C-alpha cells in the first residue's frame, strides 16, 4: 500500500509565486515517483483538481485573508 502525503497551506493561489511553484514541483515529483500526494488550499469554491495520476488538489471555500490582500 502506497503512503499518501498531505500538505495544507493557506498561501497557494495563482499569484503566490514561489510557494505555488514549490507545490507544483512536489506534485510533479509525486507523479514521477508514482506516490500519491494531496494538497489542501483555500479557494473561491469547494472543488477538487486532479494533478496527474497521483496528485490531487482540494480547494476549500474560504474568505480572503487580510494579510497582504487576497491570497486565494
């Protein structure tokens, strides 16, 4: 049985730069190594995005953060 890794962050969004790049690289590595990885991030709505055969991003509806603007 494969062990899944779970990452939770409140700073993943389309303009988050290095943080988003980091998690996309982790998802690419998980797919390359065929290891399941899950990422939970804030979003405008609840939804799930498949990120290859072994990656999945869960968007959880949440209000924008007040620190530094809308970080969704």
